[in-house]
């Protein structure tokens, strides 16, 4: 029975929506960071080719359709959190000053987005990032490299150096 809420026809338009979305995002990135300089047609052409690739490749299309709604939910939750903070009496200037002075908030959002992307990647390509017992795959290689004692030692030394430079070099 046909209803108003039957969105089955829109599933056929998913490749078009994904292509438009990828084109807009890539073209905006190319224009914002001037990757191709003043040559806007070159950026548009590259963005169109990559968008076409996302349109015709089923797994890439699934990756976008799984990842983008979760990022949208994250941004809606952040907006609700900001509204709740403003209800408590903070002004928009207070919030923007805090966000610009503390890069940890931006880092946390980027880390959450990367985790969402890795979850989406694992949903579309199951087992690709998992840790299997046979020793193969990206997951086992990544785990053996990241948790190697020498790498952990270097990371610890870099964290100590960064902490020292931040607190000694920029003393107020």
C-alpha cells in the first residue's frame, strides 16, 4: 500500500545525493585552502571526478551514507549542548572565547569524528580493522606497531617535550 512516508523511491536517488554531497564538500575544501590556487575549474573538475567515483562505487557510497548521518547527529548534539550552556547564562562571546583559547575541544571533536569514520569503515568493510588471531590484516599490524615499546617510548618523550615547551616556553 502506498503511503506518504514510503521513501523507497528516494533510495534510487542515493547515488545522486552522495555525488552532490561529495562534490560540494571537496569543492569547498579546494576553494577554502586554495589547493589549486586561483584555478577554480581545476578544483571543480577534480571534485567532480571524485564525486563520480563515489557515485559509481557501492562501498564508498555506503560509507558516506553510514558516516554522514552520525556526524550530523554529533553536530546536533553539540548545538543542543551549546544552547544548554547559553541557557545557563553564558554569552556567545564567552563560549567562542573559551573554544578559541582551548584547542582541546576542537581536538576532541576531531578525534570523535575520526572514531566515527573508523566505525563506519569497519561496518562497510567488516574484518578489515579487526584483530584476527591469524596475524594478518591492518589491525594486527597497526597494533604491533603502535604498541611496540620503542614507539611508546618515543610518544612518551614527545608528550613530555610538548608539555615542557608549553609551560616553560609560553610562561605568562
